[in-house]
C-alpha cells in the first residue's frame, strides 16, 4: 500500500517518508511528526520495495525506516536508499529485542538509530538534527551494540600508550568525549556533562573524528565499539 500527500512548499519544512509495516505505528509516527510546524510526512509505505519506488519519486529529506520490514528488511533498504538518494537521511527504527539487527544496521548508512518507544518530542529533535547533517544513536541502541561486540583486552587507544603501532592518539579529555558520544549524547549534553562550552565539545568531537579517520559520529561510535575503545 502506498500513500502520498502534497509535498511541503515551504523551504524550511522538513519532508519525511515513513516505511513501516504496522499501520498503527505509521499512524502514530505521522501524527507525532505532523504536530510540528517545521516538518511534514509526505509519503508512507508498508514495505521496502514499494517504499523505494515512492521515495525515488517524492525525494524526502528524511526517511523513518523500520529495520524489521517483511521481505527486504530495513537494513537492505537503507543501503538501497543511499545508492538512490545519497543526500536523503535515514533514521533507522528498531525494537528492544532485535539486537542482531542493530549491530548489522550500524554499517548500513543510516544517520540515526532509534528505539520505537522514543519520546515523540525527542524523535522530532532527532529528525531536525539529522536533516542538518548530525548523526545520533539512541543510548540504549549504543549499549546493545556495545554488549554484542567481544571485549578487546589490549586496549591500545588510551593516553600514554605507544602510538607508533597505529593506535588512535586520543587525549584523556577526548576519551571522555568519545564515551559520551558512544552513549548517544549530543554536543550540548556532552558540554553539560564535562562542564565546558558547546563550542569546546564540538571541537573535541571534530578532533576525534579526524584522529579516528571517520566521517561522522555514527562511524566513530561503531569503530570505538568494534576496536574495544570504550
């Protein structure tokens, strides 16, 4: 089943597509997001195949993608989306009991990973951040991924370690910031935790991304988890 509505005409309005197989969930997401003046749901689909056809036509700014779709799952669909519309941002939606999907989804190209029980106001904030190019991971999702990767005993990124062996040379403060980043905290939240300015927190994050040779916060979090850096 496909549904489309008139595309938002105002330049500042974020256009959103929802790909979710449960109608009740779709309706809830649509109502929650349309309650915000700066965003509108322009399209809905109940499976990935129809959803991909739909987004190619309406070209939304952001897609809410259920990971547990029937047939082609949300992970495969996200990879396809990034091939078709590289500039379109994807927010992956998952539930508590799909740990294996969460781990696989971390490399699919989505800009955010949210649990389906996320507070509507928080989801709206995530949509705004993602539309602006910010990446975000739900703290619970980050912990699920963290628990899934084996711990690495020889943690070579710590300050003071020999950095000539290809280890990431993070400072003690950057290590603190990285832990908060993996926990899904925003720059503002990191600044509050460390009692520094948002500008300083952002600078630390940028330095971490550069030193870890990654493009965004999601990639940094994935690399940190995989390499035992947290």
